[in-house]
C-alpha cells in the first residue's frame, strides 16, 4: 500500500484554515501528535488533520481547551 502519507505544518494549516501558531499550540497541549524529520520539521499523520479540524470546530462552538 506504499508509505503512509505524512502532512507538513503547511498541509495542516492549509487543510484546517488555521495558523502555524495554532497547530504548534495544540501540539504542545497534547491534542496533536507530530513526528520530526531528520531536519526537525513536524510531520503529521492524516488523522491528525481530522483531529485538528475537530478541535477547531469545538473551540469555535465555545468549548474551552479543558473541555476539548
């Protein structure tokens, strides 16, 4: 089936319509998981983009970070 698709920080921000700062913040909060390339760049699995979109939707609906 080939290698798993990996998403860059830009893929995440483009896909979810948010800023890199938002992605990094949610990663620090433990809501997203990223691997690092040998060059130190974040790489996300496709399911992390779905998770990011879900978290953003909950936040826009008024949920606190603790509730998320």
